[in-house]
């Protein structure tokens, strides 16, 4: 366990004992990354303290070199989770920082429990997003001056490899300002079902969040955008 005053001594100077930084109260020895974290280097401001906030904001002003992440959204906390995984993989964890996230006995504080709960919400949202991306991959699109735009689907569109091509549809998402073009599976049971009974072998075409493009044949894999 380290106190903030002790951690502040680990900034990689010649007369200092080492080069540490903290993230959500976890202290890592980053001496192997001296080229990045030593005094005067690009990320030197992160050394010798817990600057969790700056890892997300990218703001290295003294105000933002802070461990206060209480106002962070689930998606912002996911960025911190990714950074934690990076440090766990590439550097040695040497202890915990007494303060905002850990008590003197090493127990987590309410602030850490809140941060972890918000992070868990982000993990859940990311899983839902990844599931939707697999179900409704983005369309390919092209635009040129003087010509109508075109949307089309392929077995690689949206960066999702699959054994079906799909057809373009508008996907309306809760809270979204406008729909986006996705490729929709046209055969088999809906994604939410495991059997093919009761739906007519139409894949996800009957999903209520979808709408056809005007003037585009319902089962065409390519559509020209109508004026």
C-alpha cells in the first residue's frame, strides 16, 4: 500500500526510487516504459500519481490529472477498463494507492465500487452492441456527385464475416436521430428464435425496428437511394 505522497516520489528522476503510476488505485511499475513516462516525456505527467481521468479525456492539464471519475459514463469507464488490461498485460502491478479507491487495509472504497458498477454497465452495453453488429452488420455505401447514393450488402459488409449476404434496410434505434443502413438476413428463424416454426423462414426481415428503402425491391442486395 502506498500513500499519494509516497507515490509522488516515483517519477523516474535520478534521485528517485523508481517510476510508477496508478490507475483506479492500482499501482504499476512502468520503468520499462521510461521513454514514455519519465519526466519531460509525452506521458510524464501520469507518473507518480493516479491520473485516471486523463486517460479518458486526453487532457494533461493539472486539473485533469486527477483520479476523479465519478462523472464518467459507462462508455468512458470502458476506456479505463481497456487501459487497465493494457497495464496488467505489459507492466508489473506493485500495490494499491490509499485514497479515493482503496482504504488503508486494502479494501475498496465506495468510489471504486461505483466505478466498477459503471464499468460493468459499459461491458453489458458493449456486448449488446457487438451482438447487434453481428445480427445487423452495416451496409456498404458509395456516393458520387450527380449520382444517387447506393447501399449494398456482401458477406463481408460491416466488417462482419458471415455465410449470408442480406438485404439493405433502415434500422431505427431508440434515441437515434436518424436510421442507419444495415444488412438483414432473409432466411431461417429470427435471431431471437431457435426454431423455424411460425415465421415463414424470413430471417430478421420482420423485426419491428426495420424499414424498407423506398423504390428498392424487397429482396435486392443493392439499392439506389431515391430522392
